[in-house]
C-alpha cells in the first residue's frame, strides 16, 4: 500500500495522518521518485507546530533520496532506476513523490543513499552559511551551537575543513567527545553555561567572527554578545522557542554587528544556486564530511522521529524509510 503522511490541524498538538497515496504520472518537467530514505529536519517540527505554513496537501519532509520510477515529458539526462537525492522540496513524507527534474541530484558513485538523504539539506545549509553568506577561511573564529547534532555537526566539520577555529556548544558532557571528533577546537557544555564569559575567555575578549544560532529563544541574545565588533550572527532557527523581540539598541549592545536571517528554502529555490550547492555537498561527502544517521524509523513513525529531534535525543540525523 502506497501512502503519505498528511499534517492535520497544525499547532502544539499537530498530528500526521496516514492517507492513501497512489503513484501518479509525472507531468512535464517532473520525475516520480520512490523513496529509499527521507531526512527529518527541524523545519518539519516548524511545519507541525504551524510556525511555517505548509501548502495543501500539507505533506512535510523536505529532503530524501530514492529511485526514479517514471520520467515526465521534456525531461532529459535521467534514466529509470537511477538513484538521486534532493533537498528543500516539501512533500517527502510519502512512499513516492513527484519532483521537479531540476531538483533531482544524481547520486555519485561511492556515496550511500542514507548518508546523502541525511546530509543534503544540512550540507546545503553549511555551504550557504560558510561560503555564500560569510567567507569562512583560515583562522576565522566560528561559534556553532549543538556541535554534536545533525546540522551543528556538519557545520563544525565543514568550517574546520575551511581552516576555521571552531567553538562548539553541546548540551551534555556525553557529547563533548563527539563535537571534538567532528573538529571543534573548544567545547562549551550545558544549556546554563555562561556563554558570553566562556567565549570571551576563549578569544581573549575579542569575540568570534561568525556565530551560527539555530537555538533561538534567549540564547540568541547571548549569541549576539559573543560576536566581535563588525562580526556576523546568522540566526537560522528557534529550536528552544520563539525569538524575543529586540531593539536595534539591544542588537548593538556588543558593538556594531551584522545580523542575518537566511533561509535555505529561499536560497535553494534558485536552480543555479541549488545545483552549485548540491555539487559542494557531494564534494564534501567524498571527503568524508557528512551527517551520520543516528536512528532510522519506518515512515509511519515520522511523528516519533520529529519528537526525538525536538527533545535533542541522540546525535546525527533522524531518517525515515518506507520499509514497514
């Protein structure tokens, strides 16, 4: 039985309902993909709670990998049975889906489908942040939250590969070794740590050049205080809750900074930027810089995977598979 998971009544109690989802013929310019693996991301949590709207038929999931089952008119360069990966395209929580052909990234030889499905969106985000939004290079001081997690882990690896000095934060002592293995030069432990004081001590009072904050809540205020004068803060999520309102005076309390609120979904809506990001991700995967799957769930258990992600359970990425 082919099925999809449809979001009903977005909100704190938002639920995913199983619906019949028979395979459809792809229209012109599209492919039909049978999923092998589907990635789970915080954007799926934001869809569930209603923070981000999701258009009908309201099927979450924005990345995955699988096999081409059918090819629509006007599509060239693909073959039936070919393995592909994709990201930034809602509608993944389904056994099969239709996908614009330009979003299908042929899976290079030697890259496993599960690693690609776990890494493609997070890798594109790392490329956007570390190459397109701030030119990270040798000696750049970067603060990365949740450095042992899925996105934080790939950001840590990628920044280190570019020559950065990485300060990571983790929620517990058990995750320190993971963050260091991924490349963090220093690790700050605990959600109640005095982040500003510890970053000041690690940078001799100078602050970091770039801070990437996917935590939100009051943590963003602290993150801003960790950045040097004329440095950059990239606010990319709010896993800890809504971002409080802040005045320009509050933002500049540390000194002048740049505050970015980049969207990987908007960035990846441009086909050229999307393909370039895909090539960059595959290049990093070949170098061993990847998001390792932490746990794989049957598709029907997507709600549990989202809940575990929200709770910070485990490290790495949560994956779904259509196997029952």
